[in-house]
């Protein structure tokens, strides 16, 4: 589990205009790895890190206690869920710089307590105007090496995070970015204490970071990952936040910071002997960027209304199809998901997600004519469910279906397509306020460490989001909706989700993890709703991620008795590329101004769940 305490630079409450300290109590001073002392040394307070908390006044759950506390401070001051989410996300840009930040993008799902509406913000990165379908093909017509493209300017899309924050604050908040970025600026300036997760991610990326001198200078002081317990400061990022606070987002999309982004992506500074692909971003690409207000996806499940993110994310659509398939399996077998054994539950879950991914990979992308209504319909799921056998796993890959509105029997199966590659990083946070507003927000720079390129003198990493495009059609002769294109937004798996019960907010959930995001969100939902797991236990349970190929299983699931039973049904269980699948968080709205926040107990060394007024 992550260290039980992380440290918060005192003065965040003052930065928000709140009297007193954030936590009170006696401060503890940590050793500064950079050797700075005296008046510049951070004065810190111990911040407890717990995976679940219940109480009133509002709630925040995330991967990081500093970010959660910033959100709680905003709620306590009277800010809305959107205000708190923006402030917490800005803090994550400091403490989780390899997963999020202003060099990336994300998806923001919002429920309004006043209107009852669920709306979303599409803050996904966009490709340069010069991009074509063969952008990632070599001279021989073959796809370029994936890792080579990741660590290069070619992978960098126009960042959408700042535009998302500004739009969220304007549409759903009561504070502006001048106020909301102040705590993050303070953390970047005064520093935070390095924990196991930050150290481990830095060490794992040390070789790649060493390709880019600016990145190595910032994140590898003295050539090594900062040690656990030392203080990490990012004065360049503090100045960047300060500039944005005082000059507005125009300085990023049309001004000095934007010019630095363009220069860093088009001609990355590299170490001696290192050559990387140049990017194609222009000032015009940045200036034309817009975060977009959109309608959510929706499906009904067990009497609940499940809302998610629509295009260009595949998350909301694929989660919806998975849930619809599970209900269809109940109908076909005559036995509910809550009544079967654990092995049979995971068998059904695996079959549903593999089938939904087959349809995702064929039909979803940032193109016209995606059949969203059909893909999320119960009728389409009922047709696809005819492939289900309670006694045996389907052969992988499962063929895609035809969401054409005409459903009888099994329908004509399509081709069998392999899933494409993708990153496994990203971060997520959930916020609920006392007025009924709820935010589920997933943000990212794609791979852990993004492109590896730090914008000189500005302290933030650029995304490698454009590697989420298909480099070439997945199947020859079958149209691929996720090929690159000018101004196009790459398909995503991010699945920020809000659930309503009887028209009132009931739950928010999300996670990082690349394509595993979809399976994790669906498994937490079904674990809590169908398997009667407490929310924190649904988050902590061993995960199975079946994405129409080999099935990843974590926390010892493959070696367990349940895992052996799944193998006996024909499931091919393998460990994930990293030891964990995702790093999820969730919250429940209990009614009567009571909330339950939940985060990981083990993955990522644990997450952070907080409420404004904890119950004894």
C-alpha cells in the first residue's frame, strides 16, 4: 500500500482565501533533495491517506491526497463540484505529472443538481491540420515502430486540458481560473514529498526521460529518480500556472506558452546522439482548438441510469454495451448476475467485454455516422448475446456485429479483429457537492510520461495522444474509423461515469489504465450493483480485463481457485504489463447530505478518499 501519509505544503488554505491551515496540527519538515533550506524549505503538514470516508458537505476521491484535499478546500469554501474538480486536477498536474497536466486532455462529465441534466466536455487532443491517414506509415508502407513514435514530437496533439478547465468553470462553476489554479501554483512552488508511486514511475521512465535534456534536468536531478521522502519542486510549472492565472488561457493557445509548445513538439531538444521524429503542430492548430460541450451516452441498467462520455471516447458506448449484454445473458440463462458463482460472474463479464470490444474496434472513432444509438441499444445487445455459452469462452477475437437496427437471431458475424495498442496511464477524480452537482473527470497525457518531452522553462510534459490512432487499418479491406486525419481527435477509452437512481445522483466512478479503463469501470459498477460489494471493496477487488484477446488478471486472480475455474472454461488469463490494472476511484451520494468516497487500497500504493465533514 502507498505510504499512509503524504505531505501537503502548508498555505493551501491561505492560497484559497481560507483562514488557518489545511489540516491544523503540528507541521513536519521533510528533507529537500535539491539541497534548498532556510526560508525556501517547505513547511508541511501530515495528510492522512485513507481509501474510504463517509460524511457530509461534499466528497472527493482521487489517486492523490494533495489533490483530494485541494478539492475539499474548494468545497468547504462554497465552491461547486466543478470548481473543486478543476482545482484538484490542476494539483494533479503537479503531483502526478506523468499522468496528467496542461500538456494533455481529457473528458469531463457533469450532473447539475439544479437542472438534473448530465452534460459532458470533450477536451480530447486534436491532430495537426497536416495529418493524413498514412501519417504513421513508413516509406515501405508498413506501420512505424510504436515506441519510436511515442517518444517524439510526432505523437503530440493539441492539448485540451486548459480549455476544458476554463469551460467547466464558466458553465458549471462559481470561481475563475485565477482562483482555482492558485493552490496548484503553491504546491509546485513549495514542493511536495516524493512517495513510492512518483519515485517508481520516474525510475521506470529514466532511460526515456534521458533522451530529452529538459525532462532529465527536471525529473532526474543528479541523474536519478528523486528518492522517497525528498521534496520535489517545479518552479517552472509554478510560473506557468501564475502566468495563466494572470493572463488567461489565451497565453497558452495564442501566446508565449503556446509558441513554446509548438517549438518543443516540432523540434524536440534531444541528448547527444539521439534523434526523434519531429512534430507537425502549428500556432494555427493551437489557436483553433475548442473544448466542446456534448450530450452524454446513456443506458439503463438494473433500473439505474448510467451516463458516460460519447465520441471520440469509446468508453461510454462500450461500458453501455457491456451492461446491456450482461442483462441479455440474464435473460438467456434465466439466472441473474448476482445469483451465480464468482467464476460464472467473471465468465459472463469477460464474454460481455470481449464482445463489446469487438464492436468498439470496428465502429467507433471521430468520424461521421458512428451508430451510437444502435451500439448502446438493448436490442443490439440481445442479438449479440446469442453467441454466449455459459459453459465455454468464445474463441478470441470475437467477430464484430452489425448495429444496423435489424435484429433477428444471431445476425451475420463480421471479421475477427485484433485490438490495437494503447497507453496505460491517465488519472481520474470524482467530486460531489452539497447542491447535487457531481463531476466524474478523467484526464491524461496518454503514456506514463507522455511523449517524454518537457516544454522548456514551463515545467510540463507534452502528451503522446496521437498514438491512440490506428497506425494502419486493423483489418485489410475493413474500414477503420480511427485512422489519423487533419484536426481529428483520436479514439479514447476514458470512461468517466455518473449513475442516477430515480433521477437523483447516486454514483460516480472512473479510472486510468488505457483500454482497461472500460473493463475496470464496468467491473466496479457490477461488483457494487450486482455482487453487493461495498464500494471500496468493488474498487479493490481483483480485476479481469478481457478486450477481445488474452485476458489480463491482477492481484492473484489468475492463480486463484476462481482463476483456475475460468481457465477450465477456456479463458486465457495473463498478468497485466504492470502489476496492477488501473487505479480507480468512486463515490456514492447517500442522500441527506451524506457521501461515501472510495479509492484504491493497494493499486498505485493506494488512493485518497475525503469528505468535507467526516463522520466519527
